[in-house]
C-alpha cells in the first residue's frame, strides 16, 4: 500500500511540473513560436497586400493600354479610310483627265467638220451674211459657233452638227470644273492624312513605351492591334466582296429566271400532251414546285447563349466608351452562324478581334457588313459565299477578351470601327 502511494505521488509530481526551470523553458519556447507565427502571418499579409496592389496597378496599366489601343484603332481605321478616299479621288482624276482628252479630240474633229461646212456656207451664202463681223467679232471658235447659232445663220441640215459641238463643249467645261474640284479635294485629303499619320506615329510610340515598361516588369502583354496594312487590306477586300456579292446575286437571279422559264415550258408541254392523250377528259396533271426555305429575317441571331453586353454607351473601363456590337456568352466551341447570305471579306486572326469573320451583304441595293469576333475556330475563308444560317466556326475568347463569347457587329455600309461612337454600326438587337 505504501509502495503504491509513493508511485502515485511521484507521478503527480512529474505531471504537475514540480520542476520550475523546465516549465519556464517550455512557456518561453511556446511564446517564441507564437511570435514567429504572428510575424509570418504579418509578412504574408503584407505580401498579399503588395501582390494585390501590384495586380491593381497592372490592371490599371492594362486598361490604359486597352484605351490607347482603342484610340489607336480609331486612328488606324481613319488613316486607312483617308488613304482609300485619296486612291478613289486619284482614280476619279485620272478618269476625268482621260474623259477631257476624249472631249478635246472630239471637239477638234467637230471643229474641222464645221470649218468645212462654214467655208461652204460662205461660198454659197451670198452677201446677206457679214462673215467679217462673225469671224473678227468672236472671242474664239466656240464663241463664233454660238453667235452663228444665235443669229440663225446655220442651215437647218447643219444644225445637228453644231448642236453636238456645243454639247461636247459643255461636257468638257463640266469635266474641267470637276477636275479642278477633285484636285482641290485631293490636296485637302492629303493634308488631313498627313495630320492623322503624325498622330498615329505619336500614339504608336506612346504605346510601345508603355508595353516596354510592362515587359521590363515581367508582365505578359498579348494585345495586338489590327495594323494599318491589315485595315487597308480589309477595305480593299470589302470592295471586292461587295462586287462579288452583287455578281453572285445577278447570276442567281438569271438562273432563277431560266429555271422558271424551263419549268413553265415543261408544264405547258406536259399540259398539251395530257390534253392530246385525254381529249375530253376533265382530269388534269399538276407538277409539284419546290419552295425555297423560309428566310430567318433580314438578319438572324448568329449564336445561342446569354446576352452579356448590349450595343451602346460603355464605361470606358475596357478601352472603349461605345460598344459597337452585342456580346453573346456561351461555352467554347458554341456554333456561330452567318446572320445573312453574303460574301466573306475577311476570315482569320486580326487585332483585338482575335479570330474573326467579316461578311459583306447586299440587301435591296443596300450594303451591310457583319462582324463575328473572338472565335475559337473559323470554318470559312475570304472570298467564299455563305448562306444565311451557315456555320462560320466556334465561339471562343481570342483577342482582347476575358471570357468565351461572340462579339457581333452590324454595319450599315462598309466596315468602319470607332471606340467612341456608333460609327457605321447599328444595334443588332433591333433585327432579331
């Protein structure tokens, strides 16, 4: 019994910490561990705060570059448009110059003919016509003809020759005036282009400096603008696509008329044959005519999914103060369809749109352009004619995109981008 009591007492003393030195040492270690944990937690909190702060700074820098990119794309588009206008003006000037040469050559030939006729008239006209007054009182040959017509000295059978000359003279004067106006316009267009080109160069330098700063800080930056060359190529392809679409519609209309005529002839022949074989019979034979599939409207919805952003004014946080299209969100690979029949003018990668497709449409004589952006895949190619509802590819998040969606635009006329206004776009929702 005594032995048991002694054992219990020893155990109690050991458990109870009868050694003050050991207990103090243990408490001190726990305290240090706790302090270290608090220090680590504080440092981790500071690190997290620093990371968040840096992420916010990077996000702000990214937003600034996105905004600059949008402004740049406006300028790039404007420069490309102005270059296209200058090319069109130069072509018009060239045509006017050729036209003027033809008028001048025609007038020269007409003058030679009229000189011959006037010589004959002078020889056979007697003394009733004061030729000296007509000839020496006229400013030039054209004025001479005008004076003679006014005086009624030209015989009726020669009247048409002289009237044709006057008409050519008027056309020449009009072409010369138009040529002067076009040349004046060309000078102004080139001045405006030079001004915008300088602005573009300055903004490009500013953008390059910002990106260089991000790269120095090891920040990955993937934004890619549609270059001026790509924009110019788009405008050229647009003209070609519009002409191709007009030609395709013309051929389709001719084919439809031919098919209708053949069907009518076949029906008439069948009717005649039936009447011949069944004379007096009231029975008739009808030929079934295939009907065209119902149209999905002027433009149909290009993809299924949730509308994540509409057309209209925007906050500017993503680099644009006006959103030119509709955003339809959905899983990657969601099918995207042509909103209307037309000719593809662009298909592939380009700028902030990433993988995208542009289609030119001609509806009742009006040109329209639709844009399908941020695609994961593209299943059509430039120059290809597509039907309304035909698959163009899959939904994705390429280019300047933060999630899988389709950015869809409708332009009245040709493609013309603007980050601060509607530009040539209209609200797609109004067509669905």
